[in-house]
C-alpha cells in the first residue's frame, strides 16, 4: 500500500510540474485584449480568437476578455462569432489588442441549399424555410423528423405513437392524397430517401431547408407534391481548421399523464350494479366489496426509463481537402416495460479539390438500429390492457405464475391477456442496417460552367423477430421472422452555368436523373414449440408451419429531365422558371411520362429608392409563384394485373396454383398538385426584426384510391384516379432580436392555418373508414365539401328511463341507423405553432421552446374501450365511477350512461367520444453554461447543460396525449382514420444532464 501511495504522490508531482511548465510556456508571447460590440460597446462572450492557419487560439470569457499565445509578430489573429462580421488582425509588436466587432446584418447574403444547387437567401423566389439545427440538438430525439416539430411554418408534425423509434408523421401544407404517401420527400446530401429518419443522427446535421411551394418543389417533379426536406450533413473545415468534438448526456423519462382508474372496491361495486341493471343477482357481498385489494396496473407496466447519447467527431482541413468523421451511439428505454430503441452510426464526409477544375466529395453513413416492440395501439395495446385490467387481480398468483383474467374472475367476461406477462415474456424486436451516401464529382469547364455527377445509394436491411413463449399463459409458442430488403440507387448529372453581368444575374441548371428502387421480403412462421430454448432461431421445431412462408419483391424506376433558369435584374426583379419531365414505371402505358412546370417572380422593393427613402424597411420583398407537382409514392404494379398463390385440393392432394389478384388499369396516372403562393418578407432595424407572411392554395387532382367493385367482377376493388382535394392557408414567421448586447433575448416564432377540403370524388360517392370497434362502428368519412377523414357519427340526446344512452333521430323516421349520423368534427388542426425564446448572458444560455395546436379533435376510442361502461369487463375510470347514471337517482346529472352486461344496451360511437385535442406544450427547456477555459490552450470550449422535454402540457383532452393518431396507414380506409386514439403509447417527459467538449 505504501508503494502505491508513493507512486501516486510521484505522479501528482509530475502532473503539477507539467501544469507549471505548461502555464509558463503559455505566458511566452501572450496577446490579451477585450472584444466588444459596435452596438453597445459591451464585451462579447464566446468569440473565437484563432491564429490563422492553425487550430490554436482562445475564446473570450463572459466579459469579452481573451488571452492567446502567438508564435511571432507575423501571426494573424482571426476574430469570429455568430452574428458578427469576422475580422483579421496582424499581431506585430503588440501585446494588447482590443477589438470592436461589427454586427453582421447580412443575413440575406446567407447561402441556402435549394434543389440541385444553392442560392443566396436574398435571391429566393419561392417559399422556403431554413431551420436552425441548434434547437433540435437540445432535445432527446430518436429521429430527425421529431426535431422538425414547431420549427417551421406550414409544417405539421405529429406522433403516431410515443414509443421510442416509431414513425413520425410530417405533413407540409396539408394532406393532399387518399392512398399515396403524404410524407414529404427527404433528400440527404443530394440522395432522396423514402423513410427511416430514426437512423439519422441529428447531431450530424449542418442545415435543413424545407421547400413548400411548387416553385421550389417542381424541380423534383413526380415526388414533390408533399414538399421537400433538404438535409445537409457537416463537412470539415470552417472557422477551426481541425479539432475534436465530444458530447454526451444521460437522462430519465417518465409518463407525462396517468389516468385515474377505479380501485378494487369500486370495481366490485360496479360489477354488482351491472348485474342488477341487467336483471341478475349481485356477485359480491358488501363485505367482499369493502375488503377488495387494489393493484395499480398502470404503475405495474410503466417504468422510469433511462436514455443516453454519445457523439464523437474529428474534423480537419487543408488548402485542398476537408474531412469530418462522426460517430454516435444512442439508447433509449421506453416508459412501457419491454420497449426501447438504440442506434449506432458512423459517418465520413470528405471533400477534396483535386485541381483548380476538378473536385470530388463523398458523404457516407452506415447505421444500425434496434427497436424492442411492445403492443401499441388497437385493442391489444400494452397500456390499454393495463388500464382495463381487473384492479383486484394481482399480477402473479401465490405460486409466482402469471394470473389469467378469465380464470381469476370469469364473471367479468374479460378476455384480455395479462399485460405484464405479454410485456415480460414476448420477444418482439426489429433490427435495421443501413448504408446511405453518395460520391459526387464536379468539373469546371470554365469559371462559370460546371458539370456535377452524383452517384447515390440507400440500402437498408430490416429483420423483424417475434417469439411468444410457452411460458406466456395461453401460448403454445409462436415464432415469426420477417426480413425486408430495400435498395435504392440514383445518378444525377447536373450542368450549371452561373454568370454575373453587372445589372443582370443568370443561373441556369440542367439535369438528367435516373433512380432505381428494389424491394424484397421473406417471411416464415410457426407455432407449437416443445421448447423455448431457441425461440425464433429455429422455426423448424414448430409443430405447425403457420403462418405460411411467403416472399415478395418489387422494382420501380424513374427517368427525369429538368431545366431551371434563375434571372435577376439590378438585384430588384427576380424570376425563376423550371420544367421537369418524369417517366415512372409505376403507371399505365399511356401515362408513364408527365411534365411538371413552375414559375416564380420576386420584387425586392427594399432596393427601390422610393422604399429606401421611407427609412422604415431594411428588407422588403414580394413573391409570387405557380407550379405543378406530382405524387407517385404508391405501391408498384397497381396499373398491371398481378397474380398470387392459392392452395386447393385435387382429390385429397393439396396443390398450389396461381390466381389473379386485381384488374389492370392501363390509364392509371400520377396524382397532380397545382399550387399558387403569395409571400411577403420584411425586416426592420437592419433586420433585427424579420417577418414572413405567406398565402397558398394547392389543389390535388387525379387522386389515387382503391375503388370498390361489384362482387360479380370477382374482385373487391381497383386502383383508379377518382377525385380532388384542396388545401389552402396562411403562414406567418418571425425572427426577432429583442435585446442585444451583454444580455441577449431573441424570439423565433411561427404560426400556420390550413383548411382541407375534398372537392370531388368519383360519382360523388362517400368513402367510409373501417369500424373502430364492432359496436363503436364507422366514425370516419370522406365526403365532398368536408375535410379528409371527417368524424361521422351519432349525436347523443340523453338517457332513457333505464340509463341507456339515446341518440338524435335526424331524419325522424323512428329508427336509429347510419342515416342519422352527422359530420361532427375533423382531425385536422385549424392552427399550429411554435415559439422559441433564447436568452444569453455571460456564458449562460437559456432556451424555451413552446409548441401547440388549436382546433384539432380526436376520437377517444380508448374511452369507449376501457374508460367507461365496463366493456368486456374492463375497469372504468374514477371519473366514470363518480359520474355514472344510477338507478336510485342519486346522480341527477350523469355524464355517463348506466352499466349493463351487454354493450348493446349501452352505447355506440357518438359525439361523446369526439374530444378537443388542442394543446400547448413546453416542448423543451434547456440551460447551459460555457465554462471559461481560456488558460487551457488545448481545449477550445466546454459546456455543461441540463434539459427537459415535454415538461408541461396544457389541454382539455382526457386521454394520455392529445397528439397521437394510431391509424395512419397507406390504404384509403386507414387514411380516413386520422385522429383516433385507441391505446396509443403516450409521450414521456424526459430530464437530461450533459456536457460538451471541443479540443
């Protein structure tokens, strides 16, 4: 032990000595000073002070002071900070250099990414939102799509589920399709991708631009109708020539809301009441009711869940080459037991000027993600079953075995499984491996003319595994393995000519693009295992090969030609004209090719003398655009007659044969959207106050949908172009620096209004959504003159003498049936918005992000299923217990009907289950502190931070979360079921603490 202590003391002395030598050496050739702002002469914290040509330097402290070691008098110091114009100063013989930085009011000269190129923000003619990625990095995000929520006007983001790794719904300027995908086109470093944003590490992102109007999106032709999200990842270089960044955080998630359910005695009391109301004898004595135990099943299946994230990157640059290597590991356990998501990714971005004329770059990522899946949504949702579970039933019996509800208390008529058993026993996971990237080569023939050739790839393999073991009550052992392979390749050839001719500016782009997509899948299953030892790894052990093995595959391709001209005159009058010709293999022989044109005009009025003489506007620009875009994000082969297999008996011998799946439609063509946009950008006080207002109208024609056929045809439906939908609305955005100087306060806000209306359907016929419950019935409809997926149901009129709910007989024919249903709401929000406040002072930074919607509605199918009425023996809520109809009249103003053993005597779907889903949410709050590390020469920056997500939600919705919608599939019937909450996995609040280092 003494030897160890001596060695430790010796090591400590050596470290102290090295630190002393280090401090002494830094003192040689030191330059100090203070950096202040021209606006108010206050010291500016966080200014990078670097020696030009190296990564050595310092950062100003909270008072704007710095100290940096320089190698000699010829050294050049580079002073730079976001929001200020960078300056370079030769050291010479000075040891003190004080500097005043001029605020950078040239925001409009910022370069933004547009389709197949870049442009100055001041030259934009279309509707484009450029997002700040800093706010996204403040949140715990399993995927990039979550980070778009509330960040841009016109972009509505909602969660189908709060489960880690689940898909996020992103809709730009309203849903404009019935059966095709409503998701925007995502383009990462020039490569279009279809899905899987959860595999993209948000910290890898450098910039995000969202193209919203047809002028911006028409250059993507048949894929641009739902908007385009352009994502650019980080490259090397920049203000620091080389360095290493590391960041990490750890946190805990917990449920945001718990619904109070009836306890054991209350449930037993209602069981007796249910029997009495139905003419039966009570089951429990009063003593048994009073002594019933209570088990909190929500608490049993929920948990406090850890989340952790690690980011590491190293980057560098030289005169000709830049690189950035980024690694990430993310792991989030779900708040419902058995659920979770993890991701690991490696990215390499490389750019090299091989010569003065030739440049080559590459952006490559490999990522692996895994989801542990629990039942989510529908009647088998894990939390839904826990909510409905018999409250006096323990999770396990005296022998430690899982209890079975139907055996524990058969009188309840409950047929749900033990939710804890399902969550703990069933192994359900999905693992995905992805390779995404491109290689791009650019050759400059002359100074103004270049050719860029890009080769891109997005290959993804997903393996889903499921095993329900024999130890799970009621299971004989069931296994399922599902493997899917998605391959995507693209080749883009871009010719660009850009010329500044004094008063005239010309930017011409020509494109030939080819894309190819291939999918394949293989599925196998079995049941009846005599051992659980191998699970889904050896399906051959199954007694029954059921479900039967299946395989499938598709191929599709698009060939495209595009031309675009951007013209500017005297930096006042800007014109953009484009046309794209697309040919797709998905459509009929006579409709494979289509033209998608667009035109836009912008007038920079702030450059006109009569506007400048007003002395009011620092920026004022009017924009007008028109264009046509398409949507071909639809399953392949729908225009063709396809075949499937069937098994039939010839005598006693089973034989496999082919059968026709569908009728061909040689006239099938694209969905086409025609849109107009009117925009106004204006700024004051050197653009400290910047605002944007937009009006848009988008009409989508030739909607793709499955149209029912007469049974005499032998087929149930055919895909046709059947109608049209219109979306129109307003958008407003503001970026305001309220206070500048030592203390800063900035606000970024946006608000959007959208009206969705079905204009035309084939023959004017309604389309109905699938029933939500056998008894609840159909509650969604597509009807001309109403929003897509409107709520169509009965209106309640009160209770009869027995406490059964009664309904309005709208046609007064004496019978309650579908003819009495009315359209009583819709899922689309009238308004959605986001507000971010940012404060900074002496190294402290505080951001608060509020997000919300108004005017949205939700069908609370969870309430029908388990909150009220003891449907199938489900445990009702405490609110139902306190406010139900009672035979003795003790509750004169009941909010709920009476209890009966049969649902037929109780209720159907009605306006009772349509609830206001408006909410405002403190989506994120983050406090960080930049540590003063000027005396540590090898450390660029250090930051510690704490953050909280989904901290507070204000809403009148009675369910877990007003944001969810469990049915968002691609078919026409599921598309109508927007805004349905049926046991959805709720969102969680998350608290994290983290640290960042820059070396």
